[in-house]
């Protein structure tokens, strides 16, 4: 893997250090985003997208979330997926180099939200398991408009629900944040909403239950 960091990697690391999250438009080019969106649609057509679950046991609960997912597997990754995973590896190295986070791997999946689907307010870290350290969401939507809905609502204060930031799921935008700090939800959209969602993990031992 390359040890060179693009400016975006350094910017993301800096913003994570200062405020715990980073929002980077145009993290990938339009052609790269289109190729990843095509991969997702091919998975849909072949019936490989599955209803997402909640918690470590991945229990499907439609009143909590309504997206369909397919986990990324590096050994079966398309060229577009391999290129994105390389960018994430650059990010992992940048985070470990500058923030000393001890990240050792990325796990992620394609996600498709049908019109009207949502994901209620939640944290990405499982109870009694702190291995998910940083959340990364890359949006794959073409020409998304504010009127399409589907914003990522990120709560900036876990004691005050009125303090939040709504992020448009515009294709090419990468959102990264500390998984244990920021509660967030996906608001219902008026059109299908596509992304790759994942987490950088540490080797932290699980807490006793």
C-alpha cells in the first residue's frame, strides 16, 4: 500500500483532531462514484442486497432502519471498489500517523435506502464493544437535491437534540466521524439513496458483559 497522503487525507485527519468529524465534498471523482453506483445496482439486480439488521446480532427491525446492504469483500472487489479501499487505506495510515488511533482494518458495506426508508437515531459503536472507532460514509447519489430529503442528521451534543447538522448525501461526499461520540440518523428520502458505509476498527478488547 502507498505511504503517500493526498491533501484530503491530511485535511480529514486535522478536522477529526479538532472537532471529531470531517465532511469532504468530491472525495472521489464523478466517474469513480458512477462506477461504484453501478456496482451497487448490479448487486441489486442479482438479488444480493439484503435487509439490514440492528446490533451485533443484526436482527432485522423495520421500525428502526429500512436499508438494504451488501458487505464489501476485498477478495471479490471490482476495480472501482479496490480503488476506494486503497483510498481508505491511505486514510487509515494518515489517522494512525497523526492521531495515534491504532486502526487496523476497515469493514463496510453498500447501502441502499428505498424512498421513504430511514434509520433512527443511533450510535455506531456496539454496547460492550469499542472496536468501531471511526465511521466513514461515501455517498453515491447523482445530482441530489435538498428537496430529495435523506439527509444524515448528526447530533453535535448528546444532551441536546436541537443541536445538529444535516448533511446532504451528495455523490462524492465523504463523511467521517468518531463512532462513539456522534449520535446520528438518516432522514427519509423521496428517491433511492445510495452509499458505502463502514468503520475503521481497533484491536480494543471487548468489555465484560
